[in-house]
């Protein structure tokens, strides 16, 4: 799926390398810093299980120009304020940032979720001080619904902007 520049490729066993590469200080500044390798491996396994049972839709962000994965993007089912919605997350490796890869990947992710037709809203919850991710959410068409208290990783309180995208606009 995608265009000549950026594609989303379904997550595979081999994509553990993408998760491990992402587990670096410069990539996890707004996510509490690098995690123990066991945590990263467990998340990778959770992605594979979730993909198999349909509760998580994880992808690598693939660039034809780079000839490799430049990041990852995923969405999963959550309950937000009593509503069944999706939550999404994304990252692009530092050497590929500021080239439009993240924006295109987010739009492809939204299109994928909209085509599933199971839920009407996608949320993103970047920390309020994550200027780049908040700008990406805005430029991808999300609407800021306010500030919320959140935990990430679990047990670590953070303050996020809650960005919502109406998937019905893509159907």
C-alpha cells in the first residue's frame, strides 16, 4: 500500500530490528527513554499477536528511495471516554526526519483504518512538549480535543494533547 515514495508494509518477525533500532535515546526522548531489551522484544511479540487477531495493525514505514524501513506506524483498539476508537503511534528514524515520511505514513495509516470501517475515530496522544508530533497530528488532519493526563510507559504520568481524526471523512 502507498505511493512511490512511502509505503506501509505489514509488520513481520524480521521487524524486531526496527523496534531495537528505535530503542535509542534520540528516538525515545518523549517516551521515557530507552527500555530494557526484554520490554522491546515483548512489544514486538505483542504486535505480531495483535496483528494475527486483528486488534493491532502494525507497519514498517518503507521508503523506496531509501530502500529500507525508515520507521514504523501502528494503530490499535482502545476505549476512550466510553467510546470504542483507535489509537495510533508512529516514529521515523532521525536521519529520515523532516522529509515528509511521517506525514505520509500517518495519512496511509488513517486510510487503512478508515477502509476497515470498524471504528469512526482515530486518536493520537503526543506529549504536550513534543512539538514535532503535535505538528504532524495537526498537519495530517487531526483535531486537538484538549489536554489529558496519561501514563507512558505504564506508571509514568505525562500530559498529552488528545488529537482526534474522524475516519468517516475518508470513507
